[in-house]
């Protein structure tokens, strides 16, 4: 429209009068978008700076404190009651009873009721005692890998397979996973294996 107003046949004497309004609207829109991006950046920085306990391969004392941003696939983390999960985790063990825990998934799906999550039976049997959850025992017992689907937004449909050394593969489903952003409830602590982290987590696709 501005270009047409610059032609000799225009009613604005060749002046692109619409450009001033367009520029004003674009400037206001850019200000709001910039403010939103800045707030999102600050929120992401605060979230990624949250502390979490990770099983250390080098430190003999066992669990060390690090930040969400430093969590990597394959790490074993310990999350305590009322804390949020720093990544998508495979539940290894709950404090009591060992094979289960309760989570609040409101940040992910808006539902306020707590949901039961279960450790795979193979892990529940392997880590059934307090002694088996010591750092040295965890390093010895947790030998194997997890085969997982490609990152996607299906929070209620997870396909994966647990392959422990010396044991047949075990199929996993959504009840075995603790998703990033959800909160641990009614359970003192849980141990979880990081399966996906950062921008590959479910919450980043939803």
C-alpha cells in the first residue's frame, strides 16, 4: 500500500502515509516480543541453575551437587520430596516403598492430582535394600543401557527398553518415567536415570 501511495495517481501526493502507522505498530510489537524473550531467558537461566544431586564416577563420597544445566544422559540423580525433576528420568528406586513414588504432573498436563509411578520390576528387585543404593553398589549393579524412542511430545505414550547385563530386555512404558518439570510428592526421595535432557525432554515439545 505504501508503494502504491508513492505513485503519481495516489491521493497522498506521493507520500507513503501508511508506513508511519506500520512502523509504529511494528516497534510496539518488537518491544513486547523482546520483553517476552528476556523474561523467558531469565526464567530458563534460573531453572538451569537449580541444584540437583548426581552420582559421581570420580568422587568417592557418592552424590555431588551440580546444576540442571550440567545433567547428562546416563547420569543417576537423586531428587527429594517437593523438588522437580531436572530431566526425563527412568525411575530406579523410591525411598519407601522401593518400587514406586508419587508425582505431580501439573506443569506438563495441567492435572493437579498426584500420579503413581513404578520402577521396572527388574530394578525394583535389584535395588530393594538400602545397601544396594550406596554409590558403590549402584555403580556395580547398574550395568547396561536403555533403548529409547526419538524425542517427541507424547507425554502419555513412551516406548523404551531396559537392557541390563546378564538379564533379558525389559519393556518400559510411561508409568516407569519421571518427566522434567513434574514434582515429587509424598515420597522422601527417588533415584532416576537420565534418559533425555535439555531441549529433547517432553516438556520442550508440549
